[in-house]
C-alpha cells in the first residue's frame, strides 16, 4: 500500500473516529486515501479551527484528538492550537504534510520547518524520512500523546513518503528507550505524605487539571471526604470536584474566591495534586502558603520544585498515588475531628465573603448571564469558553458537577479557542448540550467556524457576552493604566452578531435587558440547531476578587455589594 | 556549582536541536556542550557542563529527561571521572620566538601540529584548567585564533553508565 494508505490504516488501528483538517497541496495523497476510509473527517474553515477542534474533542473525551494540515501555512496555522494543547497537557496527534524530500531546505513553495517550529510546543515531534518508519512512528506518536503527562505530538510527512509503497505491518508494541511513562511511584514517598497529613491540623488539597486527565476525580473526592480536607481548584481542575461540594472552596488565584485564597495563606499543609503552581495561582511566589509545608503529587518529575519549593513529593500517576495515599492513611489513628476547627474557619470565610456583584434591573450584568445559563440549562452538558472576563466569570459563577465539563484554554489563554473547541465537544457528544460562553473579542478570532457548525448542524449554543470592548484588557487599563483605554474598544464599526449568525445560516438572538436575557436563553435552549446569542452586557464590570499581578494571595481587591 | 552531565540520546535527526533548544528556552546556564558518536551506532553522547544550584540542576535533568530521545542522564560530578577538553591554538611564532614557544609546549606536554612562517598550531588535551593556563602563557606571543571542544567526561568505574538502573 502507499504511505498515505498506511497513515489511514494506522489511524484506524488506533481507533480514531474523528479527524479535523484542511486539505492542500502536499496532503492530497493523504486525503485521497482518506476518501476510502470510514473515519469521519470534519473540514474546518481554518487550520487553527482544526487544531482547537481536535483539542476540544480530546478534552471532552480523554481520547487523542487528531488533526491534518498541509505544509507551510497549513502547518503554521496549527501552531496556536498545538501550543494551547501543550500548555494544558491535552493528547493530540497532528499530521502535517511536508514538501518532497529532495527539496526540503530549499525554501520550496509552501515549505516550513515544522518540526523546528513545534519543538518547544510539543511533547515530541517527528519528520518521517523513510516510508518504512511510518507505522512505527504513528504508533509511537499515539502512545506518547496519551501516556504519562499527555500532550501534542506532531508527525511531519513529506509528500513523497505518502506516495511511496510500503509493506504495512502495524507494530504490536512500542519500544522507546528514552520514554518510560511511570504509573506507580515509590510507596515511601506516599507514606511520608501520609505521616505529614496525619500530623497536620490545617491541611488543604489544591487540585489541578492532572486530576481530570488522570481520571482520579473520584479518588480525590473520597480522600477529601474521608479526612475532611477542604479543596481548592485551579481553573483546569474545575469539575474534578463538584462546585457545590461542601468541602470545595472554589477556584484559587488571581480571580479565586476569598475563602480559597485565605485557605492557602493559612493552611499548615498544602497538598498540590496534579497542579503546576502557575503564577496565576500562586501570586507572589515567595508569599505563597507561607505557613505551610508543601507536598506535590504529579506524574511529571519536572513539575516538582519548578515553581514552588516542596517539602514532600510523590511522583507517579494520580490514579496510583491517591488510592495509595488513602490506604497508607488508614494505618494512622486518625482523629478527623481535629480538622473541624480549620474546616469551620474556611466555611466562615466562604460565608463571609461569597462571590457577589451589584445586581441591576436595567442592564445585563455579565455574571447574571452565567448564572442564567447555568440555571436554565439546569447545569447540563459541557461548557466551553474563550479567554477573558467571560472565562473568569464562567469559572466563578457556573456550577460544574463532573470532570471534563469545562473546556477552557488555561495555560496559554488562547482567544479564539472556544468556537472550534465547542465543535470538538459537540461531535464527541452529539446528544449533550454544548454551550460556548465567549466574548465579542474572542468570538471574532475564529468566527469562520460558524460555517463548520452550520454545515454539520451542530446544536451548539453560543453566548457572546458583548461589551463592545476587550473586557479584560479594559479592566487592567481601568485598574492599572489610569483608565487609558488604548485600542481596546470596538465602538465604531461594532459587528452585528445576529446578522453574522444568520449569514452563516445559524439562528441569531439578541438580549439587551435582563428580562430579554432569560427569554433569549430559554428560546435558544429550545432550538434544535446552532444558535448565537448576542448578549449586550454592561461594559464597566470588573472580574473580582482580583489579586493584582505580583501581589500575595491575601492582597485581594474584593468587589460586589459588600 | 558546576555539574558535568553525560546525556545519552537517540541518534535521531534534530535531537541536538531539541536538547539545545530546551536548555535555551528554560534559561539554564550552560558552560559547554559537546556531542559525538558512541560505542552504539544509534546512540549519541552529549556532555553538558551546567552552572547552578541543586534546584537548577534538578530542573535541567528533569526537563531533559522528558525529551523522548533522551535515554539517560548521568551526573558525573557525583563520582570519580576523567574530564578532558581539547584545544587547537594558532599562535604567532616568528623565527625569534619559535623556540620559546616550543619550550612552553614541552612543559605543557602539548603538541605542535602545524607550523608556517608566521604562526604555529598547538594541540593540547587535558583538563580545562590546564588549557586555560597554556592560553594565558601563549597570550604574550599573540593568539591568532583558537578552538576548544568543550569538556567531555567518562566515569572511572568499570561498566557503562547506560547500564545503570
């Protein structure tokens, strides 16, 4: 068979059911081979949409997302999507075409050094130089993408490899001397943590996206419940523990809850679980958890001591370490009641300083939009966001009850992620409600994907929190740049999103008052097809609380009605 | 403190770019890096000298270990090992200074590998400090150009580093 047919055969062997992509010059042989396959291919309207689509599919399902792009500009258009997946540890295999081998390095038409460009933003990448290597490389690519700490892998395939003839044998197993993802770690590390936990009086679990990618949410909840330990989440961990769980204090960090941030500042043992202590979480790193010993459970040894110095570490898959910790703790004479005073304290903070905002009867408050979406959808389905104020309000005000129900670009903070990622989520779960919460800035960054949505009649509900501005930029300009709104307003020439939706063939609805808001959301949820809601929200709203960049977590600017 | 790391990697295209790129973007301080073939045709050995405290070192080792093509990393600072650097030094050598330079070369047990009417090229293998010392002496005569391999190192014990658990 040809190299192109071998690629398709490999994907079939890997159980790939969906590919996002965009054809072009050098991948025509691949697309020709795909023509005979039963694998579904979704043509996005931009390669960036293909990368985020595969990413959204992977985040929603936990499976490896796959995308195709041609050489040169096709491949470079994937870059933002690959970097987004890499920062959030999302398993992806991106197959890019490359110019024929004899002209590589000659600045040929549509040539770009894609393995060079993607080296810093992939878990691994390959340039296939020998057609016989194709099956092995694809096998390795999927294995590397999904095992250990997941991540994106790029396989760059020259056109003459696609057209070469090979004997196809898909390898049974992967042999990589330099890649041995570890599942179980050292039991002594777990025992040391159990010992520390048995002595702590103010323990705190700080969970990150790793809990979700390890499928360890239930283990985490069980640990917290058994020993009455409060839990705080990074943005990426939302959904790992139900928002409304009595032990869950909400999101921590720059826009975290008062209770979560104060818990960090006052705990005596902080246990990071599958989190990477990102600067948006820690605030001023030297003032992070100043009274605590810090423990860190992670599958990636390079995360240990990268940002914060830890006293205890447990390296291994959380699906191993959390149950092992639970077993180890059982050996201690544990008086759960000794956490009661601490628990009462954090609950008090929660009661004293809930998330609040000044309600309005005339204008739509953006926080209300999130609350109404949550209420009217009864918390069903998956929520996808873009990046900015609406993202933070979603994290704060939406309730999540299970893992993989919030898909958001956390690490890279990619505006334009939402619409294509929502496509990936909806294709993965055709019967689930998929809601995209976006802003008028973000939505325009991949608005072309409305065409993909309409083509496949995906019943995605898009809520645009339209403030005619780049809200988060303006918030910073308001707070830190003397209200000098430099190039952050869309006042003149603002787009009509209802007409845009209609032009693409979707339903467009608009809400400008709180009354209309409820009506529009209700109407949208009743429509069995794609809907864009243009929701005019008040522009001068800040996301609060806020820890200014570089401040410690107890230096919050609090907001609301007080 | 300085650490000498032996990094065993798959001899794949682009592996040096991966290693060097990672070091650059993680902002680690590298003193020298040198690479070459090994006893196994599909394995390359890269010797990296890195400056930093234990935490920096752990980060370098852990981040490099994540590269799929990196098979193994050994910190040779932790054990007795032989360390060598090689230099080729082209120094000004006119008739009247030539014999002085030959004396110096002998004292350092270096070799003269090329001579012409104006310069000579000296080859010296040894520990870095020895090469530094020779360079300092030769400066009086005028070093025209020079090249160094960067440090390479091998553990003294029997057995190969790649076989360690």
